[in-house]
């Protein structure tokens, strides 16, 4: 099993970072890539990760169902 900080598919790193920044912008966290994440609340950081997970699960479900 991969270390929790190690990507299972390293080639996906750029796409995941782009998705993270897009979601942060949707949540009103502009310029997220350059923000010191330590200055954000746990709720703000959690929203970004939570929405990323939700979108990734939706994408996997669509792919698995053939839609």
C-alpha cells in the first residue's frame, strides 16, 4: 500500500492540483495555490478536500456505470 503522502498515480498530480484550485475558487478561496493553508480554518481546508472527494467519487461512479 502507498504511503499516505505518495500518489498512487503520480501522473495525476497536475490534474488533481488543477481540480483543487478550481474547487477552491468555486468556494471563494481565490489564489488558493499561493495561500498559506495554515492561515485557513480547518473548515475551509476541509471543504476543498471534501468537494474534491465528492467529485472524484461521482466521476468514478459514472465511469463504472458506463455513462
